[in-house]
C-alpha cells in the first residue's frame, strides 16, 4: 500500500512544484535528481540487491548489513569528496552556473545519507515490517511536498528550494528510519 500511495503522491507533487517554478528552474531541479539517481546506480554496485538475496538465503545474518553497506559507503565518501573538490565544475555541469555550489555541497552530503536510507528500507522490508515500510514511504513523499512548498513560501520559487528541501528532509528522515531498524 505504501509504494502505491507514494506513487499517487508523486503524481500530485510534480504539478504543484511546476506551478511554483518555471520550466527552466524545474529542469535544474531535475538535473539534481538525475545526478543523484545516476550516482546511486554506480554507488550501490548492486549491493542492496545482494543484501536482500543473502538475507533470504542465509540463517547467519550477523554482520550482513554492515558488509553490504561497506563498499557503497566508501564509494559515497569518494564521490562526495570528488563533488566537493570540483563543486564549481559540477555546479556548472548540472545547473549551468558555477556559483550554485551550495546545491552541490548538499548533494555531496546526501550521498552517504542515500546509502543509509536504501539499506534501512531494505532491512525493514527483509524483516517483513510492511506497515513501517509503507509508513515511511508515504512519509517521505508528504515531507517532500511540505518542505518544498514551505521553502517556496518563505525562501524563493526556484530550483534551490527543491534541492534544499530534499537535502533537509533526507537528513531528518534518515535519523527516523534508522531508529526503527
């Protein structure tokens, strides 16, 4: 039920965001999301799926989560360091402006948080705690909408609000998800 409601909320979020910002600004926000997605495909190296496979197939699960997260966390740190060192170049590439470095810095700090979130969700699913998984899936979508709309109202109607909201709620929700593991 959670992923279904999450998908429906995503259908609601996009028109609301595009109502507040121009297509050009939405394109910049999409570049941020695209960069996160592309990096995550490389960063995980399939270890999240390997964790799920091994979790089901083995009785001895001690250290399985830590072993599965080890390489993705190392890659997240390396990629984050690269993004921080070359933040002006990354900013120019993603946003067409070398001065949008705060967005790149926030993205760099989100990479390790993304690893924690992915493996936290995988652990919750493997423990067959569907209600908690659904709750967090829905919560993430609602928080995305609320944080973004809040920043549109109090900060500015630009891609920065989308990026800053994503970074802020990612850090908040990761702590909450980890406490439920």
